[in-house]
């Protein structure tokens, strides 16, 4: 069932069994056309737990409901600290650097911020869900611009944001079940519906990521799979299905990333694991569900320039690496 924290109905928390699986096992997924350009990935090794930092609270480096994390080109990290209505900045070792934001609808303030991304110029974009807008900042927290929903007459329920190599910004709207694509100034370029992309079931898109080969991926909570589109919204196929086995999902939400090698990472918090896939849908491996640093109440995560993964888990940041 969907978890309902005090600040907003954002997550799903399921306490279910632990599933272990080895790497490299092939899973029979629906046919997904391969993107143009990425190398064929046939195997991957699970990431291993390295360290963690952060705690619950309102002080510097503390969190009250983390709902988004992103890394810039220097490896600095930006964390959406929802109940403290702020963005906190850290270096890759977890040392606190800065923060900005407060509760409100003014410039640089936040009402229920959810989701964050960084473009190729290290501009920071934050979904300010409660205020129905996207805010764009410099790495020091200076507000550069902001914009509201690109489709007139609809309310916005942003559940994820991502940028592509051309600095187009993609926002997934869970209520209206669509993806909106903007330029980096907030001008709407196109949008498409995610409803019934694979079948007649109602869609519930939670999260979004773009690869560097012109593809867009959105996890779908209702349908237990990841939908794959071109960057203009043409549906290409699905990855995964409901289940507890390798390459299957128990619960999907906003945690999804893709690396430069062409590996897709998807969080599954029912089974407390991150699964890795090739971009044509082949299951590769999983990690995080056992041993030191085993994941608990987690969802959002990001990849840093070094290949380390930074996972938000119960007001801490857990670091996994090769």
C-alpha cells in the first residue's frame, strides 16, 4: 500500500520478504527496442556498501524526509529535505557545504519539494510540488528562474524530474499521468500521456530518467514495470513485471537512474533492493537487500561521476560503489 508521510502522500512502504539473486541471470522481459548508440551490456557486478552519513533532525546535515538527490559534475550532492523545506549541499564524502530554502511560496522557498536534477551546466532544478512549479538554481542556491505547469487548466503533481544531454527538462506528473518536456528556460516543447502505455491499466508514473541516447524511462507503480519512450514520447516497450524474482518488482516509485555505460538502475522497496538492467531490458544483477548497509525505507537515489550510488534511506545517505 502507498505510504503516507505527514507532509504528503509520496511513498509506498511495504514490509515483505527478502529475495536474493545472483548477477548475470537473464530474465524473459517483454521486447524492448534497443536504443541507438549504447554498447551492448551483458553483465554487471553488484555495488557494495561503503559508508553512510546523515541523521534525522533539522540541523546542518540532518534530514526530515529526504525526497530527491542529485550530483553535479564535480561530485557534489544536492538533497531535497522535504519537511525542513530546503535543499542541502554536500561533497561526495558527505561533508556539509551549504543549504537554501524555507517554507513559503516566494522565490527560493518551497512548499513540499519533491525531486531534483542537475543539467550539464550544473544548474539545479527542483520540483516545488506544493507551489506547482519548477525552480532553477545555481550551485550556490541563487534562483535563476521558475515556471509552472506547461499544460493550461491542469494541476501539477510532480513525482520526478530529469534532464537530457541537451539540457531539456522532463517532468513526470502522477495525477495527470503524463510527461512534460521543457527547454531549460521552462518553455514547453512537448508532452505525452503515460496512461495505458502497455495495456489498459491506469498508469501511475513515479519518477523519470533520461539516458544519453535519446530514451526516457518512467517507473509505473500500478503496472510493476518501467516504461521506455523516445525523447519525443513514442512508446518503445516495458522492462519488468510483478513478482519477487530476478528482474521483477514488488513496488516501484521514484528511484531510477542510468549510467554512461548503458545500465539502468531501478529501486524496489518492497524487496529492499536496486535491480540493474541493460537498456534493452536484460536483467543483470541486484544489490542492497542484504549484508552491511542493507536498505530499509528507501526510494530516491543518484549516481555520482565516480560511479558510486547515493541512496536516501530513512534520513541517511547510504553510499554503494563498485
